C-alpha cells in the first residue's frame, strides 16, 4: 500500500537508529570514563556490589595507614624506653660502686649526685615522650582508656575496614616523680623526759609512719630497759635505740628515705615523703609481765617539728605501674651501703619491668606489621574483584562502539531511502 502521511519504513529506521545511538553512547561513555557502570541503569546490582566493595577497599587502605601509624607510635615509645634502660644500667653501676666499702661517705655522696640526676631524667623522659601531641608514658588523658586503678591505658589500633576489628595494647604508666612534691614531716622524742623504769627484760619502742593504707608500725626491742628516772636516759642508750630503729625502718621497702637521728637523749624521725609520724609508744618487752604496760610517750616529750604533707599526683606511683612496688626508684639513694643494696634490687626490678614493656611493644609492632601486609593483600584482591564488576573492558567496549557506528551509518542510509519512498506516489498523479 502506497501512503504518504505514515511512512512506516521511516519510523522503523528512526526507532532502530535511536536504539543504536543509546548503545553507541553507552560504549563511548564507558571508553571515556573507564567505568562499565556510570549510572544505576547500566547495572543496578553491580553498582550496589561495587559500592560496598569500594567502602571495603577504602577502609582497608586506611586500616593499613592506621597500622603503620601504630607502629610509628610504638617505635617512639620504645625508643624512649631504650634510653631509660641505658640510664637504669648506669644507675645500677653507680649503686654497685657505692656498695663497696672502699668508698667514703663523701665518695658515695658524689656518686649519688649522678644517680639522682639520672633518676630525674628518667622521670622527665616519661613525662615528655610524645607522639602526635599525646604523652605516651605518663597517663595522658588523650591516649587510650585509663583502667582507673593502675593508670595503665588500653590503646586500640583500628586494623580493619569494619567496627571492632582492632588490635589492643596496654601501655603502663612510667611516671614516678611528677606532681606536687612532698613536704617532709618530722617528730622528736625526748627520751630523757620519759619515766620508763625497766626490770622485765628490756624495753620496746614503737612508732607508726603513714596513715590508712600506707601506715606501717615499727617496733624495736632493746636488750635492756632504758633508765627509769626522768632525764636519766643516756645519750648512749638513745644511740642504741636510734641505730636499731633506723635499721628496721630503712630496711623496709618504701621507707628507705626515712632518717632517724639522735642528739643526746633526743630521737629525731624525719620522713621526706611527708607521711604522718604517730603513735609513739614505749613499754616493757617482757611477754608475761609488762609492769608499766603499753602507754604513749608523754605529750611534752613528743613534739611534731613539721607535720608535712604527702606528695600528690604521680610522685607515689600507682600499684601496677612500671616504677611501683619493688621497682620504685623515686625514694632511693646510694648514700649508704644499705641504701645501695636497696637501690640495686629496685633497679633490677625496674629493668625487668621496662624489658617486659619493651617486649610487649615489640610483639605488637611485629603483629601490626603482619596485619598491614595482610590488609594490603586483601585490599588488592578486593580491588581486583571490584574491577571486574566496575571497570570497562576496553576490548569489548571498542568492539561494541565499532559495531554501533557501522549500524548507525547503515540506519541513517536506510532512513534516507525510507524518506524517498513516498515520492513514488507522484508518478501515479501524472
């Protein structure tokens, strides 16, 4: 049927041309952008899958950077502990030297000067070692989570693309000589004014240093009772008591810095850490017959020269911190052989405590290194999987573009032919 108003062949050619143009446009867009999926209409499911994979790849790549940042932070902290260990080794060397009786009191005081300076430098290192503005070793408020007891901080390194994929490390508190310093306390006891007559096997002297959980009772028993009449206690007897009391106090962990001196019949007890000195008592030591009983030294003979105040802050290390308990250093010196013995033991514990922390940090650094390598492998494989879904296959896309270009040319030619067909009607009208 010959018609003019409706050119069916032209309409068919136009529709085919439009469809081909869409295919050509899609091929050219894929080749231009390098992406097979440029909008949801290209592949809705593939777009959702590739988007999730993109989130994973980006998360994995950031996790690799997180792991490397963690390694850098731990290397900084471990570097500080290396110098701490070196200083502790030198302090131990000084303590061993001071322990030798070939040294005079003056010699030991000179050795103690370097010992104390090294101790202060360890404390300063603990308070100033930083990474990215965070103090690493002294219970920084912006580093990890404080356990609230030992002031150790749990530091979590995010080494995965998803929540909860972390590696945690406990960083102990290294500080031991910061905060408000102590004000020394001192008590004097005039034994010459104490009416304490013996006769039942000697005398017992008792004093308490500290309060609450830090309190410690020291009780010294002498072989013979102190003289009985007021004012009759001799300087020699006071010296005997002083030596016995000093030995017991200074041989007790945590009380090495307490000094006990005597002048005549007056005993002076001084605590550089400011702990209270209380409950001074004297009584006979006979277990079966305590004729005078236990009683306080009369107030007039018991004088608080300085009440003192304990240190606040980190001057007294929390139990469980690196330099606490048997590793406590901030109350040690090497002025005497007894103090040098104590210092050697404390330094051994401190070196062991730091070695434990260094081993822990080294183990975590190695773990983070392997974690970073594993994350890199996963990110690489995930990227390859995403590429197969998202990226343009240029061999296929160029073939498609060539096909659609040929079809476009053919469709255009056919449209031209279809548009010429209605002209044949004119021959019927001649």
